[in-house]
C-alpha cells in the first residue's frame, strides 16, 4: 500500500476505486482525518490518503498529529509515502507554480514531538538524507512527465515552527545560506517516516516569494491562485508517480532501524514495548 499525505490545498483524494474510509486510532491519538483507502485505477495498487491539516484545515502546523498519521499508515501496511507541501520560495528562479522535490531539510521547529521512541527506549538513527533518494528522483520524473510546470530536483527545505511566516531578517538569512524553500510541515513528518522504515518524499508547490524579495508584493488572491494551479499539478505528479512506481523497493529505507536501537530489549518497559512493537518489529 502507498500512502499520500496531502498538504494545504489538497483535501481530496486521488481518483480511487472501491473507496472506503477507515477511522484508525493509534497510541499517539487520532490521525488528521479518517484514512481514505482505495484501489488506484486498475493497477491493483492500494492507496491510503490523509489530508495533513484535516478535511477543513482546522489544525495548525505545530499541532498536527504527525505521529498518529505515520503510525496509522504503518498499521495499514504502508511502506512508501508521497506527500505534498505548499511552500515559499527563497530563490528568484523558483517562481510561484514551480514544483520542487527537496532532498534536504533544515529544521527550525521547536515545539513538536519528533520521535516515536523515548520512554525507556533509545534509538539513534542516521538522518543525513532525510528523503528517500529513489523516491525523490521518481517524483521529479513524474512531475516532468505529467505536468507543464517548471520543476527542480533537489533543494533544501527550511522548516519553521510558524504559525507566523518568517521575519524579513529570517527570510534573508535562509536565502543567504543558499537554501531553496521555506515551509512548516516537513518536520517531524520526514523523521517519523524514517523511524517507521518507510520511503518518504514530497512534491512542494511554490505559492509565493516569502518576504526576502523586496519588489514582490504577493497578494492573497495571487497565493490562492497559485495554490489552486499547484493542486492540479501536484495531483497529476502523484498520480503519475503511483502509476510508475516499481513493485518492490530498491533502497535502504526498509532497513533504516538496523543497528540503531541502543536499549537492550529486556530493559524496555512493557508499556513502551507494546507501543513501539509495530515499528521496531524484529529489532527488539
Ligand atoms: Zn526508500
């Protein structure tokens, strides 16, 4: 099963057959919405969809149930997650309606639970490449094939806490680092997907130039128009990516917990063990 987490502007699932809604509960609370599950076209591929912000965008980036969303997908047997984000651009050449498939993240969040572990089990996982490199390439190929949008493969996504947008000083600082995008939801989603040994990549649709660009006066109307245009391109990208995804994974994501559990299994408290067992599996 393939998971899709839709960002701002993506509240409808993809064209699916035999659609059902499944209310999933997890030890980390309820996901953003009931999970929509269905067969993608006549491919036989099952897709599970969650709108990240809830069906009516009721939740702010700080308070989203990131852990419940990823854990719910894990319980459903999802191995690969495609996601989308609405983002601001930090580069002149990444104009609104450009689709970027980032390959790096700079984490500026500070109020989020970014791990499934703790409470008696310590896991130190490599996170040098926060997105699945195969999925990044695959998503970029899909965006190029399925849309007329300008696209970029790779780039650094600065994840801020929000809900306010950046100050001008912050925006100019991020731009000066050579980073590409600013948004509010890549973290902890990418960290949790890695902890769940899932492939994870995202298609980020540019809606505006943040506040570094002095001559840019982006109006709400423009942002909404760009988000609407991005919605069609993002859906087309994700649909193409699902259609063409190889049956089997050919990357290391499925083994990303190997050798990372520092706590001896017998020392893990029973309550914690029950909660993390679906994630750690044979590792404890
Ligand atoms: Zn992978």
